[in-house]
C-alpha cells in the first residue's frame, strides 16, 4: 500500500510541476504582450500631470504652465540652438532646469506660431514634448529641452562610444514603433485627425521629432498640423506651393501635368494616409544598418508594401501598422533573447 500510495502521489507532483512551468510561460508571454501589444511603450515611462500643468527633470510635483510674468522674469536665454522661418529656439534656464525657449522669427508667420502653440496645449501627452509655459504678448513658448536634439542626430548619437551598447535592432525598432505610435495618436487625437505637414522630405520629417535622453521619441514641431474631417468633407493641403519628389505621397503631387501651371486653388486635398506613405522611409532610417535590422525589414515587407499603395484608401491605418509592428517586435524579442532584453522590459 505504501508503494502504491507513492506511485499515485507522484503523478500529481509531476502535473503540478508541469502546470507551474506552463503558468510561468504564460505569465512571461502576457507580460511581453502587455508591454508591446498593449497601449503603448510610452505610458509606463511617463507620469501625467493635470491639464495646464507640467513636470520636467527632477521635479517631484506638477506646476501650472508658466505665464507671461514668469516667462519674462524667470526664463534666462543662454544661446540660440536653431533658427527657422517660423521661430528661433534658444537653450534657456528656468530655476535650474534647462528649457527650450521658442521666439517668433517674423510676424508673417504669427498664425503658424500660434497654431503650433494651440496644438502643443491640446496634445500634451507622452507623445508630445512637454509644454512648460508661453507668453502670447511676447510670442514666446517654453518647452522641455532635450539635449540629444532631433531625430536627424540619431546616427551621430548612436555612433558615440558612450551609446554603443544602445545601437541595437531592439532599440532602433522600439523607436520605429514609437514613431508609428505618434502617427496613430495624431490621427486619433483629442482635436480630431491631424496630418503632419512639415514632412516633405526625410530630413524635414526627422527634424519634427526629438530624441529624449532615455532614447524615446516625442513630437516637437506642431506648427503645421491641419485638420481632416471625413464626415464634413474637410481635407488637408500642406501649404500653397507645389510639392515634388518621391518622399511625399502621390496624392500630394500636382495631378494635372505640365500642360497646366500649378495653382493652389486647383490642387485637391488629401488626408492622413499621406503620413502612412512615409512610414517605410522613416523606419528604414530608424532601423539603420545594425545586425538584425535586415530581419526586421523582412518581417515588415508586406506591411510596408501596403503603406506604399498608390491608392491612399488601400493603405493601412496607423493603428493597423502599429499592431503589426508590436506583434513582430514581441515575436522577435521572444525568439531572439539577448543579455539586454531584460533591460528593455
């Protein structure tokens, strides 16, 4: 009886061990799925402040947006870091925090400047640079400063020895996912469908996004985000001038040939699918030439081919592209664990 009892008692023990192993695998899968298939890669990294408030750097509490008096008296300009048609941007200091102070360059672009401010106010989220304050009287906007600069600097930053361990397909693919997350956010924003119009070539597109010190992306320049409302038959046009080149979507090109001179009034509008057309080109830059990036391209081939469909209605939405990206990322991480995979969680 003792022998028989031991035999019957051993079966449940084996089943318990197998069950525990199965549960562990399920938990690991669910954890990965929650990170990469869930809402987004930003949300668990950034805390939210109430509307009209901000927190940057080592601040423990949220503060109200700075108004004119504080912007004029407390924000100290240090040096100019960029200059464009719409604004000049200065590295500045506010109570020990580095901030970016944007000043209107010319009154001719006041409408664009104010539109950018309204978008910053309305779209505050993990996807957009943090608004610190503004002063309409002085045409000034204060935002969080990101020392690594725009996405144009990505390869130069990753080529630095101090960041060599970050230059992997995993981190580059994560940046690509975050880029598509931002597109999905803009196309489903609290203020309607928005199209990223400052994106007529790769360099201009990359300059609209900042690389944070912990290697995440945020949209920064929101001066040209026209509204699309399909129900009201409202479409976008990215400026009154003719667009050229293969980077812009086909529907953004003048459709009437050389026999008819370009006229803005005859140029048809377009929608957010122009942003989808550009995803493969931006992501090709983000993935770079590191080991493993070719495998990522292989897995994304069909999706990118769909993004390049000349018929905008046949292109996937940003949410659909994002779903594929997250699925591929989770599968590749699971199949190709590395010593740094744990750090990415």
